[in-house]
């Protein structure tokens, strides 16, 4: 790939503001979680709404989500940048120890719902595409838990932000 193209692509994408979520999974393959900003809502047609995430193939959470046939997407609150860093491995922990550092409860299908998240979307695996370095994973949302506080954590310009409403 042309180095200038790659540089400009990464710089351009750094200017996008995204949500920050932690995708968690539990089941026969074990309990794992990884921070993602690649969440996209896909559709509300059919029996269940669906969403997608892109997870790097080297993340231990990716094969676990595929083998466990599901995951929970925990959309983080603006106070939870520490949780985002924890599940991005920035605290130098062991993946299984991440769950000792946060409060969580199992969702109806057993995937960890992190307390304090603005929304928890529990998903069953729908389909997956392996594209170069990432698994593009589509989940069907079987349950949603909403918190009282709806202020989301944002990521853009290579740092965390909170959303501020513009004047009308
Ligand atoms: C704000 C933020 C967003 C991220 N988004 C993604 C993402 O969408 N997909 C992904 O594979 N990794 C993403 N990462 C990196 C992973 O969280 C993690 O650092 C990396 O995959 C190593 O995972 P592991 O320690 O679970 O193996 C993000 C990290 C941060 C801090």
C-alpha cells in the first residue's frame, strides 16, 4: 500500500468521532472482552435488530465470540474511559482479570453486561466475514438494557471526549 495513502487514511479516520463500546462474551470458549469503536447499527428489520462490529483477528475475544456464538455490546458512559482502557489491554492485565475490575452481571444468554454502560445489547451470532486483519461480526440483538444516564463516551482525534449539545 502507498505510504502516503495509508497515512492520510489514518489521519482522516482519526477525525471521525465514534462511540466506545466493550464487546464481551462468555461460554464454552471462556470469558473475554475487547474495546471497540467499530460498532454500527445495521437494521431493525426481521425478528431482531442487528448490529456489526469489527474485531482484530489477534484479539482473544474474536475467536471466543465466534465459538460462544454470541456477545454483549456494552456502550460506555462518558465516565468509563478507564473501562475502555482496561478492555483495550492498556492496563497491562491478563484478559480474564479484566472482569474482576468492573461490576457486571450475566445477560439472559450469559454474556457479561457491564454496569454503568448507557446501553447493553446482548447479541446472538448472525454472520461473520474475515476481511484481511479483522472479523466483521454481525449480531442479532436479543435483549437491551438501558441505564438512567444516557451520556455516551466518544473517541476522536486519538483521545476520549464527551458529547456537548450545540446551541439551537
Ligand atoms: C477507543 C478504542 C477503540 C478500539 N476499537 C477497536 C475495534 O473497533 N476493533 C478492534 O479490533 N480493536 C479495537 N481497539 C483495540 C482493542 O481494544 C485492543 O487493544 C486490541 O485488539 C488488543 O486486544 P486484546 O488485548 O483483547 O488481545 C480499540 C481500542 C480503543 C482504545
